[in-house]
C-alpha cells in the first residue's frame, strides 16, 4: 500500500467522523430533533469503528 494513499484514506475517515460530530453538536445546540441526534450518534460510532479499522490496516501494511 502506498504511503500517500494510506494517508489520504486515514484523513478522509477522520474527517468523516469530525463532520458527523460537528453536525451532532450543531443539532444539539439549536435544540434540534432528538431522533436526528440519535441517528448522528450512531453514524459517529460506526464511522469511528471504520476509522480505527482503516488505521489498523494501514499500520499492518506499513510494517
């Protein structure tokens, strides 16, 4: 796996987690729907798990 592509892949995974987290915070701060907050929380947890898997795979192939 090329280092450049693996760096981009990790950055994209982390950015996705950050964007969903910020969307959740924005929804809570303006008193948005609790259903949307729960949906965003589930997405964040899933994306965090995916980001961890991507990081572990990248580290495995870099050794």
